[in-house]
C-alpha cells in the first residue's frame, strides 16, 4: 500500500490504543533491517507483546519478528540501559509526531521516537540529556546527538486545543496557496484530514486561507472537533491508497479491522510501487477531482435556477421596490433612503457602500 507515514492525528490514535502497555516491562530489544526496532514487552494480564517502531513512519503491535544475527551498536546500547526497565508512562508530545516512553530501572530514562522527516530514536536521561541517538541530526534550532539536551521542534500548533480565534488568525496570516495546505501544514493535520474537514464544513479546499471569514473558521473548528470525537472509538479502515482510524465521508473502505494498530501492522512502507501503478493512481485522483468539480457545477446550476425562479415569482414586488428607490433618489440622499427602507419588514440589510439591498423572499 502507498501509505508511507502517519499524521499527528493518526499517531494520537495509536498512542491511545497502546495505553495498556503502561506498567509493562521491556524484556528485549531488537534492531531489524530498514531501521525497524522491536521492543519485546511483558504486559500484566496480557503476557508477551511485540511493539514495532519504524522512525519517521509509525509504530504498532506486531506478531512478526525477524531477529538479525548481530545486534547493532545502538541496539546494544539500548539493551544496556533499558532491558528489564518498566514503562511508567507512554504519550504523544503534545500534538507533535513524537512519542515518549518514560522508563525506569535503577534510574529514570526517556526513549523518544520521532516520526517526522527521516525520523529518529533517542535515549535520554531523566533531565533529557541525550545518551544515544539513531542518527546525528542538526536543525536550525536544535541538535540531536549524544550529550546535547533533547529539545522538541518549536512553534507547533496544538490542534486539540486550538480556539476559533486562533484558527481564524492563523488563516488570515497564512501565505499558503489554498485552505487545505494551510490546515495541513500550519495546523498540523496532514493533507487527508485537512481535505476531510473542508468537505464536512462545505468550504472549498482551494479557497485562499485569507478569504476564510470568522464564520467559516467556526465551521472548520466544529468539523475538526467532530473528527476528534470520532477518534474516541477508532477502527482500521483500509482504502485503496489510505489507512485511516475513522470513516472518510463519501468513501467505502475495502476492509475494516477492529483497531487502527491492526491496520497499520498490515502495511509495508518499504515496498516499491510500480511506475504504472503510480500513473493509474494519478489518473484516478484526476477523475475523482473532476467528478467533484462536475458535482459543484451541478449544485450551482440547481441553486441559481432556484434563485431565478424565485425572482420570477416575486418580480412584481421587486420591480415595485426598485421603482420606489428610483423615485426617492430624485429628492433624497442614500442615508435617508436607508432609513425608509429599514421600515420594510422584508428588508434585512442595506449596504450603502456597495449600494445593495438584502431582502427576504
């Protein structure tokens, strides 16, 4: 399947489903091919469990174990500190694509896994000083290597706590080319769920973020909260090119599994896709996009036809109102006309700036 990594939202589901590993114990650690790590755990009342971790991609429970003949240097170092350590806590770092294992043996340690970019595995002491790292990485605001203090990325938006005002301000300041990209990157929802929120809100995903008014921002936040609510009872929905913890609107999954962990374990992120398959999927996306555009045009035709019919039905009343306004313009200013028009119950708004009158038909 083409899915190669998970979003912040999906990671929150995996962490939620794995909460029962807290109080478990790490009994062995393996470092498999393609930088796959395997934590062999003993969980009270559950027995042995295997937790697969692929930095930069995802984590999940698995039954598959492929033990290399020789453990890597990092694997030996992790075993030295963490074998027989108890899991005191396990959580997502706010809404970052980072998970943290709080571990305790003779001392307290943190095992931190990053799932963005190339990913990383870091072991730190109780004060977050790095003991070992899968890869040395140098970012603008942080350095990931032994003896440095671990710092998460800065400036991320917590989509679990964002308010209407915060969302509106972010969109108004956004320089992104459309709403979906802004929600995906600046709020951290990922492309799939940003488009889903636009669909649920009835707002065009290609709209410029700066053109989204406060009322539309409220609808977007309402849709986001709806998705978050659905995550309380996740499942594994498998589509042709996606695996999600919630049911996507207007789409039928090929298969539904009991939980999201099972669905993720069924994936292989290292399988190369044929160029023909890529072309087929590109064409399928084009067809889907064109079908959406056709449906939008049909909806506009229906809406505008109804508006035309309504105007025709009320033509006499509208013409009478136009005649009254024209007559008043001969002797009165627009301010006076506004005052007179507001006395008419059907008139809801008089816009002096654009010379428009809004009325209820």
